[in-house]
């Protein structure tokens, strides 16, 4: 049943509405897909899916619904392929007339017979497809001498199900971890941290003043209403298991730093103790206590780390992973201090959410900070969480 | 009926052509997204040329308000006129300036309206246009006038996905994501720009171009327009095809950031050492 496609889309997580479903029916009623499943695939996608990150899920749903459908597209391709061989064939007027007079069924029967005789290589299960081909105009089209030229462009096409099977839009899917391809998009999500563009407003009092001074000649005074800009502190785990992510994350944030009015970023290794490093190699540092004391508490704090460590690194005095580093206050306490000072704070974790519950140290951190995945969706959720001030209310206990 | 076939100077995939025709047939705006330099804006020009219709372009900036697209009531001018009596100020109509949307609606022939880079504007911007794009009409209370589209314009909207667009707006659009052209399509595009170019040069350029694009760490990946610029530079410079492989001349036309140029210049044939995509790391 066709309606199953709708429910499969819903089940696959494509946010499709009834409105769009009905629009699709309008399109089908006008036969915009020209009876082709491949074109139906593209047309339905353009109407039902409104974001490229859902293309992959659409492919899954499409496969589920239409994988067993026999299509005419495959046969069309075969015919066109065959016709390419006779491209140079010059037909006389008489022959052309003969072709036009051919009965479609007869043509198909003829074609089928040729297939059986093995004139065309790589024939797989085409018999059935030819049978259904009778209802399409394409069969006749393909035999039309003029069709050859049209066909050359079309034959680059793959069958819709094959296209869906390829799942070439997997990279656009929003639940894989961020990579450079998605950096730009991720950056745009960070933009919600940015001040909203200033608005021009007429300053009435000053306009009246200026007009009076100008002897009644009207002079307008416009003022811009500047919205309060965001301040962001980024704390980043940059050691051991976080190495593959650190450069990317830093670039992600430094690129947006030019637009965030006050942006600071520091590094730590696994857990935060009394020092925060200002460079990735951990050569120079500032005191965490100083940071807590000196900075305003309206900074938004984003901590990026996998939180994967021995529980002792969080809970023990002198639990730090580096043998040369001594901490007389356990990491957990430092984290709690940061959390108490900066109410708007979140933790971004590049590990998939499903694994969080199996790592003890992550469970400990989650009891302090709200945690989000370092994926497009997670970043988006996290930033929204920050901006709506929900972070203040976060309590895992 | 309007049927968009494409034009000679704009190479497009059959899917995109279908999307355009669906949007025309259904009378719904076509929303185009894609990497920079994939020809989003050019599409509208191509449609206008192919269908022989007037193209009206509305460039969106961060300060653009939805109302400006409909009409602007020039109160300041009216106030000034009232003081000097230049014009009859009781005739408000002359102070109503139609915006791009208004012009497109009131055009006697069907027009093509390009709303360029809609994501630049405020997040509420698309929502403010919902009804106008649905009904293709709006009301001017100052003159109690109803501007209604005589012929529904064909609306093309482009977005760079800098901001998410609101769902109600998306529901009314036909959406197409222009994927970065694969090599075969790219060759066609190059051919359109340089009809009689040395085939070997194109082949070498394409090889290098897609090789460079594979670098994950690039700050800005080169796009189609940069490839065209590069080939132009190579042809003018008279660089033979065999030199491209080793020397990579005029790299500055492809890469716009110093770090990128260094990265590519330093990379050997095997650049996978620089590929630090997170996806390559299997966590579990």
C-alpha cells in the first residue's frame, strides 16, 4: 500500500507532515514523475524532505517500501543501451514510418525475444520488467529514433532503488560525529550564541531637540539597539583519547570566536584541576581558582571532553592521570565549583550517547553537567539548552 | 504550460530539472540549498532565460525585514512634502513604494522572483512571508488596496543553511539540495565555460581539483567557480597540461586561505596523513 511509504518515512524519522503528503499526491495526479520510479524518488524527496540531513533516512524508508517493486526504468536503460549500438543507423523515411506503425506490444515481444537470444549482455530478470513496461510510454519512446539523443543523458540514471541503496547522503545525516564537511553547518548552529543584529529605532527626544536647533528643519536621529552579546568560555580536553577531536573542536570554536564578543578557551587533560592550560601542549597555564574568582558568572561555559577516565581521576586527591601533576583537591570538586559559578554550562561529548551509561566517570560527570553529543544534533540541542537558560535548572540527582 | 528544459550555459542534473518543474507545476516556492559555488543563484537566471520571463531579484541582508519586500510607506518624504507643499500629500498612494515581492505580484506577465540567501535575515523573516507566498497577495492598509498576483510568480529561494528555516515555511516549499557535482557533470560544466579547451588539461585539472577537495582539514574547499577561475588562469598563462601534476601553478585561485595553500603544497601524493576526520576513528 502506498500509504505505507508515509508511515515508513515517519518511522525512519523524517519529519513529514500530511500537508506535504497531499502535495505529493497533487504532483502524482499531474503525472510529474512520468510513470518513472526514479523520477518519483527525486520528486517525492523534493516535496517530502526539507533538509539534506534527512536524505539518508528517506533512502532507508524508500528502500523499505519499494525494494520489491518491478520498474520500467531498468528496461528503459537496457533499451537505450542497445540503441546506442545502432546510433549511427540511418533510417529511410519508409522505415521510420514502419517504426511508427509498430504496435507497442509487438515491439516489446520482439525485444523480449532478442533478450532471450542474448543480443544484450548482462540481462537479469528482465522478462517481468518488460511485461509491466507496456503501461509506460517509455518503451515506445526508446524505439523512436529521436529518442536516442534524449536517452544518452537519461541513461546516466540509476534505478531509484539502487540510488536509495547507495545511501550517498549518509554524510549529511546529523547523527554522525562532526567532521569538517559539517563544520560550516555546525558553525551556523553556534551562531545562535551571537548577538542579534541591531535594530534601528527613531530616538524621538533627540529628534525633537535636533529639529529645534535646526530651526524647524526636520532632522532625524536614529539609534541602534544593541543586544547584549554572548560571552563564551570553552574548556577542552586535549590529551590521549581526545587527540583526534581536539584540533577540530578548536577550529570550530576559534572560527566563531571572531563573532562572539568575549571568547576564552583553555585546555585540560581528562579532568579539570587547579590549572587550566592556555595552549594545547600544556606549557603555560592559568589558575582555575583565579578564573572562577575573576570572571563574570554570565559566561556561557562549554566543556568538550570524552569523560572517559578512571573514576579515581575524578574522586581522589592526587588522582590526576599525569604522574608529574599533583592535585590536593579531587577533580570532581573542581568540576562542581565550575558548575556552581557558571550556571550556564554544558558538556559536549564526542562519544555516542548510548555508551555513556557504561562508563562510570561519565555517569559521575553527568551528575554535575548536562551532557550532549558532539554531533550536529547534539550541538544544536546543547546550544538551545544554554540559550533558553535550562542549564540553570539542570539537576541529575 | 511552463516547462523548464535548462539553458546551454547552465549545466544541471535531471533531478534538479525535475524539482524546478515540480515547483512550477504545483505553484510552490522552490528552496535551493547547497555548497557555495554550486550555482544556486545562477539557476534562477537560467530559468528566467529558458522560459523567457522577467527575473526579479530580492537580495536578503541581515537587516532585511519581510515588510520591505511587500511595500515601504515613505512617511519621511510625505512629512517633508507637507512642509513645502510640493506634492498633494493627501494622495498617500504616491508614497507607497512596492518592494520586490509587490513588484513581482503586480507584474502584468508572470515573473520569476529570486529570494537570494533567505537565511541571512532574521529567524522570523520566512514566517512573516508565509501568508503572502501562500495567497500571493497582500493588503496595504494605508490606501486600502489589495495587491494580488495576476499571475502567480515562480519563486526561487536560495539558502546557505546559516540558519535553520522554520518548519511551517519549509512545509510550503519544494526542496532541492544541490550536491557537489561529480566529475562527469563537472566536465560538462567546464565545457560550457571553455568550449574549445584542451581535453588533457581538463583531465589533469579535474584530477588535481578533486584530489584537493578530499583534504579534510581545508578551511575552505574550492568550489566550481574557483575551478573555472583556475582553468582560466592556466589557459591564459599557457601552462602545459603535464606541468599541473607536479607544480600546481596558480594555487591561489583555488585556495583562498594561506593555511590551505601551505597544507596542499606540503602534502605529498599521499595526503591521508593529514586526514583527521573523526569518522575514521572507530571508538568501539
